[in-house]
C-alpha cells in the first residue's frame, strides 16, 4: 500500500514538531515556509524543504501541492496568510486539509473555507494540562465535544481490589470504562467481574461533570 505523503506549511514551533514527528515515523514530508532560516533548520530532517510564500497561487501550484494526501497549514499569527493559503489549497483540490487556528473566529473562517479539520493546539493542550493539574491521578484528557471527554486516570484507591461491577462508575458517575492498562497490556471492554489492581490505568469516557468528580478521588 502506498504510504501517505504529507506537506506542512509554516515551520514555526508547531509545524516543526508535526513535520519532524511525521518524518521520524518514516513518512515523506514536504516542509514549506517563506522564511529561509526556518527552511534551513528543517532541511536535514524532512524529504523536501522549500522556501515559498504560500499565498502566491502560482508558486503553490508549482509545488504540485494537490498530489499530497494531507496538507497541514500551521501558519498561526498571520491570519490572512493562513486563510488565503487554506483557500488556495482547497481550490487546488487538496484531498485533506488540516489547519491550525489561533482563536474561535479564525477557526470558523477556516471551516467555512473548507478545511477538513481545524485544530487549536494551544487551547487543547491548555485544557489537557489543566485536567492533569487538578489531580495527580489524571494522565491524559481528550475532549470529544464541549461536554464529553475521555480521561486516562490511575485507578482510585477506593476501587482497588474491587470488581468493575462494584465500582459505581456507571451509576454514580455516568461514566463508561473503555479499557484497563495493566503493566504493558491493555484489556479493552473489561467484563463486570474484572477486579481492579493497584497501578491499573483506566480509560473512561463520559460527561465532563462525571469525569471531574472521578478526578477528585484519591
Ligand atoms: P508557532 O506557535 O507554531 O511557533 P505561530 O502560531 O506563532 O507559530 P507563526 O510564527 O505566525 O505562527 O507562523 C508559523 C510559520 O509560518 C513561520 O515560520 C512563518 O514564517 C510561516 N509563514 C507565515 N506566513 C507564511 C506564508 N505566507 N507562506 C509561508 N510560510 C508562512
């Protein structure tokens, strides 16, 4: 099967991290920035790195940008450049556009133009960090909608040595246990008779209100 090819436009801190991470997983990555220094910094790491202003339609087309499976627009501060680049990518017929937004309004514009996925790295990371600060038990939080999320949490002490059926997770907290991580193995869809052990990591899905109460447990 042909491996996906990626292009990352805007090699700031976020774009650099996305491009390097894809390259380290063995993917072909084209890095694009109008700043020569940014391009020089990344040229050793990715397959191709080019210095181009992506608001220039002809220059963008000359890159053969429509041949890439996924294009990430990681231009942040210059909202006009981000929006115009996304528009030109859409018009060029790029199959999947992921665009980074600075704020809600910027995100709305990107969606309206036709970005397939709009991401808010600072906002989402802030939210995830905040959850992990509330309790040392919380390892990870992923927002699925404004009200619903998945949390990765160390098993609360009061549930250790008890089966899932007695954990009160569903009745008391309105949460569903998706999986248990124990040492290096993960058990998906645990049975009601599964007994929690010290050190277990639980993956739980549900409303934030229930997640928040679970996070308060020791
Ligand atoms: P980060 O937080 O990821 O560091 P940022 O959100 O502050 O980035 P910028 O620094 O504004 O975003 O933009 C990221 C990169 O995009 C910069 O390296 C910048 O040179 C590049 N960039 C901005 N406009 C264009 C453009 N029109 N064409 C190509 N690259 C651009």
